[in-house]
């Protein structure tokens, strides 16, 4: 039996929808359904009423729900305790960071502890959805990611400590040499949009920016990708307009691209650290305190 099956079941019980629960766990719906079926086979009984919308648990599923939540909590707590009892493991800090912050903030984070402290790091890097899911699954001690008060990153993070490190801004950029492409565009002359893939967190922020305006901009999709660094390179190459967090624009790129459109098209963001509300060992505590001091 895999602890991830229990975490999948808890997500399904909370969200009552296979599609939303699969997205929450950063899985395809088919893979998510197979895991629930594997758990049911292991238990020897159905946990979900077939065909129910929203999803309803069977009597066995309701009975198993509390046991599953308690088991996951105990297993993660036990793992943390075992790790903290071994110096070599205790000294390793497990980080999850988005691609864009790994480039801009990892060196800064290392500098907070200094080279003299006996610490080692295990670093997970990926898209916002990937690293958030891994963090919520217990695969990292600290998550570094963007978060927007208007569109929170993930509802599951509300049960974790949140530390605002500094502000950022999500705004449209275009290559200086290419001009603004007629932004925000017209029906006859839409501007080329360099966009995030639909499941990306920044795609959700982009839709939120559009929802605040009286009239939607007119654009044609030129490129879609879920990585800010890739979109930045496409914008630098002059292929269109795309939204980026300011932290993603390094000095070399800042000489070639510039924000356009003004404050109506910009969205304030926070760069945040998250950690579970349980003991994780002195090295993690030291890093968290250093992050808090730097933020202050």
C-alpha cells in the first residue's frame, strides 16, 4: 500500500470531484482513478459510490476517511521524527522551488545560512503545480513559490505556515526593439500573445488580470508554455507580448524587454515560503528563522 493512495483518497473526499482532485494531486484523471481503484482493491471494498456527482463516499469510505487522515499524519510525523534523530539526515534541508525562483533566489537562500553551517540541500525544481503537489505530499520541508492574495496558490497551503519574503509584480512585457505590437490590440489587429499553458498558476493569474478590465484585449495565441524562462526568451526574440513576474527578468533580459500597458495590466504578487506546522529539525528551523529575518 502506497501512502500516496491515502493522500489521493483524502483529496477526493475533500474536493468531491475526480477532475479537481486529480489536478490537486498533479496527476492525469486516468492515473488518479487507477490509484483510487488500487486503494479499493487493497481494502477489498469500494470507497466511492460509482457515478455520483458530486462524488459521495460509501459507508466504508466514510468509515475509512478518519483512519486515512490519521494514518497520513502519523506517518509524516514519524518520518520527520526519524529524520531529526539522525544528524546526517537532519542536516539536509529539502526544498521545493519553482523554476523561476530557483534561478533568482536559490543563491540568495544559500547565503542566508552561510558556508560555515553544516547543512546540505535536496532541491526539487519544477513548475508551480509540480513543486506545490510534491510539497503537499510531504516531499519537501519548505516550498518557495509565488502567491497572489487575489488568487491564492493552492487551498491546501492554508494549513501551512506562510512567510512573505518580498513583493513582485506580474505584468506584460515586449521586446524594446519590436515595440508594443499595438497592445492591447483590436479585433482587426490582435497582438501576438506569449502565454502560459492552461493548467499553469500564472495562466490563472493572467485570466484574473483580464477579468478586472472593462474590455478584454484582442490577441492571437502565438506561443504557449508553462515555464516563465521559456516565455521570456520568446519575448526577448520579439515574437509577441507576454506576462512575466518581474523577478524572472534578469539584468540581461531587462536590457532587451520592457513592461508595457501600464498599471491596469499589472498584478501585485508575493514571493513566499511555506512550511508544515510541525517540527522539522533544527536546520529547517534555522533556515526559516533566517528567511523571516531577511523578510523583516
